[in-house]
C-alpha cells in the first residue's frame, strides 16, 4: 500500500481527478463572462473548454497514469485529436485577436475573407503534415516535393488565369466597395450583392450583372455610395433658344427641390450646359433612388415648364387656348362667382388653364397665393403642417372646388395642396378676383366665411394630430 503513494501514476491520477473539474468550472465562468460581453474570444475559449481540455486530460491519463506507451495506437489517436484541436484553437484565436476585433478602417478589417480562407487552408495543411510526421512517423517530404513541382507546372500552364485571379484578389484587399454599395462600371450600374474570389454580382434594373474581378482591377469604375450622403443624380434637359436661361434654371432648381427624394440637407443646382441643354444636379440620400427621382423630375418639369411659358424640348403649350379657357370658366368659375355674360367674356383674357402632375405641390404652406385656382379635373389633397415639419391630410377637393382664396386677404396659406393624379385648374390672378368680388358683396361674404371655415379645419386637424402624438 505504501508503494502506491510513492508511484508517479498515483499523483497524475489525483491531479487529473481534481484538476479537470476545477479547470472546467473556471473555463465555464470565463465562457459566460465573454458571452455577456459578446467578445470575439468566446469561440476560442469554448474550443478550449469543450474539446482541448478534456482531450489533454485523457492523453495524460493514458500516458502518465496508465503508463501506456507513446507508440500505442490508442495514444496516437488521442494525440492526433489533441494536436488537431490545438491547431484549430490557434487559428480561431488568431482570427479573433487580429481580425474580428480589428477597428473599422484598419488593414485587418479590410482583409478579404478569401485571403483568410486561403491562409487557413495552408496552415491546416502544414499542421496536418506535421501531425502525421511527428505522431505517426509518416514521410511527408516526398508529398511536399510533389506538390511543389505540381504547383510550378500548374502555375506556368495557367499563368494568365492565375494572374487575373491574383489581380482580382489584390483589388478585393484594397476594398474599394463593400456589400450594399452602388457602383458604376463600363458594363453596368447596380448594387453590390455578392463578392467572391472570382467575380462581383451587381443587382441592376434588368437583372444580375456578373463582372470578373480581373476586369474591374484593369478598368476604372465609380463607387456611387462613397462618400456617404454625397450622391447626386444628373439630368440633362433641352429648352428653346428663346427661353431665358435664368428662368429655366430657376424653374429646374425649384422643381428639383420639391422632389420628395431630394436630400433636404443639400440644395439642387441647375446650369446651362451648352447649346440648348441644361444640367440639373439633384442631391439624393442613396444611389438606389436615382432612377425614381430622375423619372419623377422629368414628369414634373413637363408640367411646370408649360405653366411658366417655357418650351421644354422646344414644344409649345396648347392647353390654354381661349376656347379651352372659356369652356373652363363656364364649367367651374362661372357657377362660383355668378358671372354675367359680359363678365364671363372679360375673364377669358385674364385666366389660364394650368396642369399639375401626380404628387406635385400646387400650393405651399406659409406662402401668399398669387390668385385663385378652380379645379377643372382631378383631385387635390389638402394638408396641414405640424410643428415637427410633417404633414397631415385635412380634406380632399374634387372637380368644381376652389383654393387660394386667402389671396384676397393677403394671408399666407396654412396648409399645402398636392395633386392626386393629373389635375387641371383654371387660374385667375389676384387683381381680377378682387375686381369680381367687389362687384358682388354677397360673394365676398361667402368667400370670407369659406376662409374662416377652412382655417378652422386646418387648426383642428393640427390639434388632433398633436393629441395623437402625445398619447
């Protein structure tokens, strides 16, 4: 019995019996702490606790406590598992310490995943070769020699293809774009949805464009998403040489600023571009809005140019002929103002028909209307502006209704008006409206009552919206 206490295997057995549970408890607490902190070292510690520590204890128990020879197959199998787990632990620890915890913008953060995969594959191959060489006594020198010769032959045979792959990988290492960026290449323009070792995948409006990395590495391209928040859409338009350039630029800039996709923190610009062309730069928050913003801008300037007497694409406006104006006055203005035949004929020379595109602003809150507008066709959505700048719908006007009546009192409009679909209105200037109202005192009273009622409706809608926000 006394010989037991003086045997080396006894102390190894006692040490493993107490050390293994104690070590597992310590590693478990460390694992929970790293999990709460969401640390990148959680995976290496998990590998150490779940695999390496128990396997190492088993190996020591077999070799030291049971005195099993190192050349035994069972010891070699367990030793191989221990060595392989050590290799995996080293790879995981290096990845967590160098790359997963790397600060944004550093070279470690920009390292493409394909480089890490290749490096990981090489280290695993070298590690496995060392394991078989030292544990199993295998001769791996011949294998490495054969692989080296084969690599030289393959490299010489595929030097052009390999060169393209290397150039593409070097471009990925630089990381001029990332997933989600919008880029414009000589072949296509789209959003980057996938990047691999061979090509990038661009999501365009017509499908998925696949461009080899070597093509991008050998050509220039534009990253539309960098710097963030600085993207602009450029639109070229053509006007008549008789149109005043300043008026054209003012109209284009105003319409661009009205676009809902326009970045409110930046201002659009319009300049003559030579000949009869004008270039408008519309600031956008994202390149994804480019197509939609451009289409909406072109539609709105079609209406706005004709309202302001400009000739987009050198076209003339035929919507406000005297015959059409007379018919519009008879249909919507006459019943409201109770016009006589002479007043009807006199008003034809002082009115015009205007068109607005879907979603276009007809009246702006805070501005004094320059005249009254009578809805000839379409619907108009009236909104009120809240304190935070958002808008709430107050009511909707249809054919036969009117707006801009506060032009008589020279008061700014409390709300805005937007076209729902295409809207046609008969516009009558302030002076002519005032002259007609002065001839009809009853009409002046009705308009004054309408102004008060609509102002009360706007204020009521603002109060109700504010109460909802508070609740």
